C-alpha cells in the first residue's frame, strides 16, 4: 500500500513535470506563430496542397519529397483555411507531440527519469526543433515519426510486445511516406541490430534475439509492400525522362557537417553570430577532450544506437553527396537530431560536479540567446520576408509597372501575398507549367525581358539573391536600365525598382517605404 | 586485498582495429598536407613555429599508432631451473618503515634461490638515520651494502653492488616498490631464452587514490605500461624502467655496468643491451606495488629526471646513429625520448595566440572552416584511438597533468643542451604547508599574459573571429595548465584563512575600542585564579 502511494506520487510528479515541459514547448512553438512571412518552401507546400490528391501525387513524384505531408495539408486546408497561423499549426502540433514522445524515448535510453526530463527540456527549447515547428513543411512530422520509430523499436526488442510491433510498423509506414531520408532511420536500426545488439546477448537471450530478428524482418516486408505503389510510380517517372523539380544542391565539404551540428544545437543564427560562435572552436576541441576522456565507457545498453543514430543520418548523406550526387541539406538530416539531443544531455549530465556547474548554465544561456536571436533578428539568413516584399510591390506598383520575379519559383510566396494591380512576370518566363523550371539563358535574356517590359514604365524586380538566376537578372537590369531605388526585406530578399520606359511624373516616387 | 584484485586492467590487451588505424593514417596525411600547403602561411615566423609543432604532433601520433599496431600477449613461462637471483633494494634516504615494507615483501617472495641486498646510499647522502637501514637489513637477514660516497648515483650504487655479488640474475627494486610473492616465479621462466637480458614489469602506484596528483600520475603510467609497453615487445624495444625488473648480470657486465653518466641510467642501459643484440621483454602483469609522487615538488622532480635522462639519449646518444639497433628499435627509442620535447611545442602553441592577440599577426590565413575540416578529424580520432587502446581508462586529468608539465620538460631540454644541472628544490616548510606556488610561476604568468593579450585584442579589433579564436586558444591552454595550479596550493583553505584573518582583525579592532571590557574580563580572570589558589 505504501509502495503504491509512493508510486502514485512519483507518477503525479512525472505528469506534472511533463505538463510543464509541454507548456514550455507549446509556448515556443505557438507564440506569434504567424509573425514571420511564409518562406518559399512553405508557400510551395500550400500551393501544392491546394490541388487535388492526384495532382499532389504527380507533382511530388517529380520532386524530391513524398506525398503524405502535403496530402494531409490538403485536408487541413479544406477545414482550417490557408492563413499562416492555420497552416503552421499543422507543424506545431507534431512539434509539440515530438517533445512528449521524446520524453519516453529518453527514459528508455537514459534510464533515469530525471535525465529524461533534462533531455526533454533541451528538446522543448531546441532552437532547431522550434524553427521547424513553426514552418509548414514535413520536417516536424518526420521528427515525430523518427522518435516514435526509435521508441517502439527499443520497446519491441526489449519486451517483444505485439502492440509495440504494431506501433513500430505504423510509425515506419508513416515515416517512409514522409521523407526519403527516413530510410536512414531504418538503416540505423538494422545496423544496430546486426552489429551492436547481438554483442550484449547472453546465450539464453540469443533465441529471443532471433525471434526479434524474424519479427522485424516481417515488419520490413510489410513496409516494402506499403511503399511498393510509390516505388512503382517513382520508377515510371524517373524512366520517362520528363525531368524533375529536384533542386540543384551544392557539393558539401567537411565544414558543412560542422555547420549542421551547429544548427542542430543553436538553430538558425545571423551570419555574424554563427561566425563568432564557430570561432570558439578551440573550446569545442576542449569539450571534445572532456567528452571523450573524462568518462567511463558508456554502458547504457542503447548508447551505441544513440551514437550511430546521431552519426549515420549525417555522415551517410554527406558521403553520398561527396562521391555520388549532392543530397546534403541540414534540414534533411533532422532524423539525427533526437539522438543528437540525447547525446548532448548525456554528456552534460555526466560531467563532473564542478564542470557541470559551469557548463550547463553556460549552455542554457547560449540556447536562450540563440532562441531569442532566432525569433527576433531579421539577419537570420533562412528568414524570407516575401510578405514584406509582396505587400510593398502591391502598394507601390501601378498597372503601368510590371513586377518581375527571379528566380521564377518565387512566384509561390508572392502569389500568396500579392494583391496589387501590376502584372507579375518571371525572369526567365515561366507559368508554373509541369516539367523542369527554366533557367536564364544569356542568348534569350534580352528577348525575354523585352517581352516582359513591353510598354511598362517601371520594373519592380523581386530578387532572392541566394538563389540561382536572381543575381544574373539583377546584373542584367543594372547594366541596361536606370535603377531608381532598392529595398531590402530580409537577408537575401530585395526589391529593385528600374525605369524601363518613359516615366509619367507621378510614378517617379515610391509612395510607401518598408 | 591483493593488488591483483583491484588492478586487472593492465593485464588486458585492447586492440584497436587496424582498419581504424589505417583510416587515421589517411586523416593524418590529409592534415599534414594541409599544413604543408604554404599558401596558408600568414606571418612566416609564427607559421614555421606552428608548423614545427604540428609536425611534432603528427610524429608522436604516428609513433603511437605504430607502437600499438600489434600488441602481443605474453604467455607465462614455467621455470625449468631456479637460477640464483640477487635482489637489490636501492635506498637513498627513504624512511625506514618504507624500506621495511619492501624488505618484508622481498623475503615473502616465493623463490628458493635468492639473496637479498640493501644498497644503502643514505650514508653518502648523510641522510638522518641511515644506520637504521643497515640495522634493519641485518635484522631481516639481508646484506647491507653501504657506500661512503654516492659516486654515480643510483647507477653507481648498483654497479658497486654488482662488484660484490655473483648471482647470474639481479632483481632490482626501489626502496618504495614492494614485490608480490610471485614476482620471480612470474618473471624468471622467461630467462630460459639465453638471449633475454631483461624482464620489466609495470610500476603500479599503491597510493593512486590518495589525491589528484597520484591518480593522474597512475593514469599516465597506465598508458605507458598498457598499450605502449605491450606494443614495444613486438619490435624488441622494451626498456628498463629502473625498478620492478630482473636483469641478466652478464648483459650488465657486457655494457660495462649500469651507465653512470646519465640520469636515466635504465633507459640508456636498455639501449646498450639492444645494441649488443640482447632481447628485452615487458610482462604486463602488476607484480610490485610502489608509491606515486604525492605532491607537486616530488612529481616535478620525477618528471624532470625522466625527461632529462631521455633527452640526453637524443642529444648525446642519438639512437638513429647507433649501430646494432634495428630501424624499428631506433624509431621506438626516438619516439619515447622525443615525448619530452613536447614542453617546447606546448610552449610555442601556448604563446602563438598571445602573439596574435597582442601584435595582430596570424600564423595561418585559413579560416575556421579549414580548421574544422582538417583539424577536428585529426584531434578527434587521436583522442578516440588513445581511448580505445586503453579501454577508456585514461582520463582528462592525465593529459592535463602532462600538458602542465611543459615547463619542466622545457627546463630539461635547456639543461641537456647546456649541460647544466637544474634542480627544483622545495623547502621543507613549503612541503609541510603544501605551498608550491613557486613551481607554477610560469603557469600563473601565462594566465596574466593571456588576460592582457585578450584585453588588447578586443580593444583593438573587437569581437572578430580571429580574436575569439585566439582568446579561446588561450583559455584552452589555461584550462590545461590548471592541472598544476590546482595542486600547487591548498586553495580550498583560502576561505577559512580569509575568515580567520577577518575575525582576527575584528577582534583586535574591538579590543582596542572597548578596553574596559577587556579590563573587566581580566579582573574576573584574576579573581578566578585567586579563588583557585585559595
């Protein structure tokens, strides 16, 4: 009876702590969720989701992503509309749920509840997770299914429970239709089972291990069946030579790996802050000395899973990018972050007393600063203020002007926000027709632009300078026309106003300045 | 409790995957190529200095992985013939109780054919109570061999004893190293190989848990007597470590006795053994227990002695030019003695960020990106391989202490080159008080200079990346130098001392302000005294 009382008291405390952490996570994910403009990718998702399921399927198979997220978004938009806060809520909810499931995963791995709470606290305030919970893309859903997959995987191999096996299958089925990189999560689990887990087995538990292996192989077979229709479509599409919407990524170097780890830790920061924090690398070396040396060999049974789960989803795509084809983008690597956060927690909690007293508060200060900066700074390079640019051109461009977007696919966010009377064209010309998006050709640039400007007086060029073609378009206009004004809306988004025809007196001056 | 019950780690061999070592070799190669690309050079002088440092690091790193490439097990050999063994206990002023403990352990050794000698140099040193050691020897049935003058220090002491004894094998123990009962039964069996000159066993520190210093010193020993010594067996490059070893008398006679003109007589003696084609063997079993230096003064003296002796081998007996040694042996001797050059390298590495901050010059033009690409994999793998090879036994403290010893090693280099003797004398008073601040003056000066340099850097350039990185390096070095600073003074007592000082001052102040109370108190006291007398 006494034991039961203690247990219920412990449960009560556990739930209370969890509620506090959920509240904290919800605050960071929901507070002023619509304060930032939609980013290009978000606007593209909303646009795709506003079409039929068949369109989504066809469009996604040409893209680098899978259809599940946008299909759910399609239904969501039907019932809740397409306002920024509404669509982003669809990311925030899995973002908050991830924190809850992460607690149970942390408890399975780190064993001690207080360690699990600490790790969950880091997850709740993780700037990287917060960023993606406020963006209507598939990354929080991907993180949620990753955490679920690992949780049910561990529970299943520990307990051989059918319920866990079913949940594991469901998580993986959702995962394989959410993002291709989810396959790395399954790869991590396979590697763990084959190369690490069997080392811990006693002769008695070896028979059980074989049972686990057969059960997981069956689940794998079912997953393959589930994914088969998509694989078939994918095969047909990529054999048809009709082209893809896949972005052209740069080949990464070793520094990108460190940059990814930096972003996993501190989220997205202005370049100055990133440079300053990276300049502290000798201290990171010192920490790695302490991390590697001032501790006993990790004896937690799932620590090897944590380590390979934090490494393979980063190093795998990196190696493929270096030796085969560039596929490396930090956000694609988000499946590494649950275990990365667990590793950080484990490291911080296993420091010596004195080191802990210094390093943990310092870490919290840095995270707090990063979170604040990520919210507040307009210099964060991943912030894309298309809203500001679209509102500006809506107010200032008259029907005698033309709005030109470069690169062409920035049409998505501008269409979302634009309410002006001036015509909107892209350079090079593109009208969202299926097939690959065209690039500026030197030979046809002048001809294209002559068609665009026609009899207009001014051109409002909305340029996203970190994207292909934008700089080229700007350079062309700079060298051929008179620039009347330029306005910056975020790190890379500019509006340039050029005089391209005879001016009417009243159109010289831009009436509203951002 | 037997020491074997709580020190099993050194017995085991923890191999590092050769694939990992090869990959590490590739990483080292890439890192070296990057450094050798002179287009990276900033200030030429600083660049060259830093480059030398990096070449040194790479040499030591490659030397280490070469050593641990194939660590061999040493199966026990049964004894076919119980050869007579002379057991030498070298004494030079150690307390009688320490010697007695060793003596007891020596007599408890399970070996029938042994003769025990106490080589007492206490007399020559005029150590108080040196006669007690002779009396102790006689009481236990050992033979004291006492010299009037300590010519040739420990080597001379052993040579003197060799002249007065005859057994074909000699087991040598320092006064504070007590052997286990099976010491000789575990080691003598190997001498069935007629070409074997020496069997060396680990120096285990019984007092390793006494304090930070003893613990860290033991961790350093674990690395040396772990993968390094096991690896040296492969190329027949094990060297004599002065104590806990058995030596074939004939080999010592062949090299003209233990070399007396070097502080590290054991190290040099081994080199001569190998030159004459003899084999040496390391048996990775803890068969004797000794004492680690328990305070900074003793630790520094020990490190200086080892450094000076090893460096003399480089500068005076360079193994590269010694005939009779194989290339593997030459490399091993050079690698081991070269370790003590790291004081100079650490000093260079520590001063460069201060130069950069103060004078706004950079040794390398490359940005953070390049350092991360090339340096991180190198340092990370270096530490990881170190850990794997010691089964995660080595701790940060051991490395901190090694780096803190930089100035001792620098002094050893200087004194070797100049042929001067340097001693780190610590007065008995300071030892009692545990105050070794004098010995950490270089470290404290570095802290002060760092603060000034960081202030200058920030004042001139603001928080630009180069200032942040160089300041971080300075902090990095301070963190490592903290290893010595923390044990140089009983810092924990400062609050109590300050509190005591304040209370003393307060007492004096109030006493001067309220003399009447004091007077009254005295009167009461006098009255009480009178009452007692009555």
